[in-house]
């Protein structure tokens, strides 16, 4: 099964199984760093101790042989030397080429300190699409962390918020193995104050096996001089700063969740007119300075005349006809693949279908893949994506303003005629977004940004509708539309009348009464570089939930994700 472009999948809230685990890609292809194949080199005692400890914590690893060990000077995730180790029970010779039959584990350890950075175990006998009970996942994660870290485990605080994910693989016959996991996140504690950003995570499968560990982002206490919490301004002063900056924005939500039956599973939802907070996230606890002003993203209102066109695609033939009529694209000679995404049903995600054309084996094409995504229930087109081939000329031939005109021309036929105004947000790569403290000479090589993305938000009664949105991405070199996402308002949804509303000031007073601030350490980072020093900040405490105000009743509504 091939991957579909991630931006498409984010929009339609779906996940795919990769054809192979990402870590099976040759390392030099994956990150381009200098490597030293070190099969004969011995581990330091610190690294060996970690391996021994890991095998005690996960006894199944004792049955595996070392397939390879590679010492890297750095990686995309980590700027210090590491050992990258692959263990397997695959026989050294005479083994059938069937990855489904063997257990494989990847282990990454800091070469100098012997600290475990990453673990991923794929055991066919453990494969399951079922998720573990939350209590089991938390207990097993705690036990594993204690076995690996020992007395230093007191430096970590388990987060209330958990996450879920799946890894998978499939063979040429279409047979699939899945490893569902629940991930428990931990924060580092320094002076008994949590460091923002999860320090590490432990993932557990349905039976309580530890199948993944990630500590690449862990911050160690001795890495910096941490501001003294005794020097922090009083909490009440920080609250006043927060309240002064808080703004409440009127917004329609056509499918506002009101409750959840489980992680990520909406139990009840309805159209609502709400006040959403535009709030300060970080206040310097030593100075009271606001470090992030409420979002004032560049935006503009555009007038439109929608034509109400809706595209339904039920077959490969219809998909190819649309590509030809809309963009003049002929897919002759491409390798075609269809995906029904049945795994989305179990995950509670939107049911979708994908049509994919692969041109990667054709040298005379300017692009590698094309994909169309439709809603499985209605067959309505949701997304189009074209992946251009790399290595082409990078000089822009059209301006951002010309691209905007083209994006509107492509989008307007699909808009509801009742929509006469959209809010437009323009996203283009800008070097100015890189923090001043970053050493640009150490950044990873990247191609010059050659695309611009236009995000449109619907407006009804002059009020933004958060989940009526569209996206058009344009390649500035060729002028081609490379992405189109369509998420109109469902025709059966009736939005509440914008009458008899509480004021924004009333909503603000209601909202701010329930806001709690907490002290955290925040250490800004960009790629693998960190700011010169961490900061002690106040931020809103809202772990595992979010709040808004019902604009018609004035009541505060708090939703817990789990």
C-alpha cells in the first residue's frame, strides 16, 4: 500500500499504513548524514549497560541476534553521535524473504552517555488493531520507565493526555499486519516545575507489551541554567496580564462536539454559534512580558460568486475524466491504485476512498503521483493532490498575486452560491519566520520554497464558519494547481440565527473566571537547535480539554478529550 501525501491525509483526518516501517529505509537515504559502518567496533560500557537493561525490561529481545550496528555522527532527530542497532530473529542465511515471519527491533542510544533515545519493536505475534486499556497502558509505561531510569524516574511527570497510533506493513498479496499503540507522555521536572514539550514517550500495545519509546526531545537538568522560580512575579499579576490580552471571537461551528464517548470519538455534536478564545499562551514569569501576542495572522476578506458545483466520483473512469476536464491531465501509462481505507472505520475517522496514479517509473512526466480523495458515504470529491518531480527549475514564473487569482478561479465553481464572502489566509515560506538566534549555516539543506498555499474560511451572516474551509496550493514555477481541498458546509446543516447573543465582553468575563495559569519552563527550539537559554513562563493550564462560550446562552462549555 502506498502512502498518500500527508497534507491530504491531515485534511481528511485519515491515517494510512506504510508499505514498510520508515526505519527500514537505508540510513544514508533517510537523512544524508555521514555514517560509519561499525560492525567490528565495540560498544562503550555505558551503551552495553543500556542494552542489557533493555533486554531485562523486554525479555523477548534476548531471543534476537544483532543484525547490524551503525555509529552515526548525528541524525535528523539528534545532533550528537548515536549507535543505531537492529535486532532480529531472522536467520543469517537461508531465510525466506518474508518479513512477516520475523521480529525486528530498532534501538538508538547516545554513543557518549549511553542514554536510550528510541526503541521500536515489531513482533508479528504481537500484531493487533486493538488498543490497550488506559490503566494498563499507564501502569506498563511507568514500570518500563522505572526499569530503564531507576531513581531518576522522579524527574518525570506523566501527562494526563494520551495519544494513539498505528504502524503497519503489507505484502504484495495484500496481507496486512497492524500494531496499534497507546502512547503515554512524560514531562521533565526541574525544580518540580514541568518543562514544556513532552520529554519522552512510551507506547504500549493491547497486551501490555512495550513496542515504542522516544526520548529524542528529552531535556536534561544539567543542559542549562534554569531561572529561579522564587524570582517569578505573583500569580495574580500574571492573571491580570492574561485577562488584559484575552479576546473572544464570534464563530460558527457547524459540527461542534459536545461530548466524547472515548479517545477521539465524538458522542454528540450540533451546529453552534460560539465565542472562541484568542488568548495569550506564554507570559515571562520574571518580567511579566507577553512572549506571544494573540494571533493576528495576516488575512483578507474576498468577495466570491459561487456556482454550487459538486463533483461526485464513483469509479476510476470518472476520476480520470475529472482530471482531464479540470486540469487537462492525461494519466495514460501510470500505475493505478485504489484504496478504500477500511481501517478508518475502526479508528472512528472519516470514511474515505482514494484513487492514486503513480508516474514514478515514467521519465517523461513532470510529476510523480496524483491522488484524488472522496468521501465514501457521498462520493463527493474532498481533495486533489499532485506531487511534482524534484530536481526541476526553481525560478518562479508567476507571482503570489497571480497565484491568488488562479486559486480563486479554480475554487469559485465549487462554492455554495449562498456564500458571498470568504476570509483568505496566505501561507508562503519566509526566512523571517526563523528565530534570530538560529545559526542558519547549521540548518538542514532545503530546496527553495516554490509553492504558495491559500486557505479560505467561509462566512455566514458575516460570521466565520470554522469548519467550512477550502485550500488551493499553487506551484509558483509552473503555475500548476498542486492541491485542492473542498470542505463545504453540509447542505442539511442549519446554523443558529445570529440574534439575541451575549456580548464579547460578557463572554470574556465568563471565560476568564475558569482559566488557571501554571508555571512551566519553556525552551524554544528550531530543528535541532535550542535558544541560548530556557525561560520560566506562566501559561494557561488546560491539559486534555478545551473551553468555549455558547454565544446564545453565555454558558462556558468545557470538553475533555478523554
